[in-house]
């Protein structure tokens, strides 16, 4: 009985640890809300994004395997914080890039970044 209890506690601790790691990895956003936000902001008009229905835009780069990329826009380290900042105002980070400022809110940017960080 004790072994069973110990195993259950260890499994619960591991599951909690995975949740904490996931939250840290994605900057605290919600990937499911991120999918909805991607649709609301019309991101697929310019990007092909796995798991998102709609047009498969070709103006911007395809976003598959976004979590595995080293850089955002070829310039900035690909971290949840940098991606969140980029999504909120790409022109502030690089005025010469083609991505428009869509007025993405800070919360939506966290959620979108969380979804994009699921794309390994």
C-alpha cells in the first residue's frame, strides 16, 4: 500500500513538474487561446501555420517547427519573451521588416507565442 501511495505521489509530482516546465517554456500563455487568437488576428493571411485552418499565406515565412528555430526574423533569439514582444509590435523591433503591427494585446501575444512554441 505504501509503495502504491509513493508511486502516486511521484507521478503527481512529475505531472506538476511537466506543467511548470511547459508554462515556463511558453512564457505563461495558453496554447489553446493562442490558436483562437491566431484566427482572430488573421495570421494565416500571411503565414502557413500548422494546426490552424484557413488560408495558407505565402507573404511571411511558414511557421512550422517554430519552437525549434534559433532566431525570430533572423535577428532575435527565439525565446517566449522575444516572440511575445515581436508579436505585439514587430516594427518597433525591426522597422525594416514587412510584418505589420496588428495591435496584438500583451495577453494574446503570450497565448500566440505559447501555441507557436508547441510547434516542434
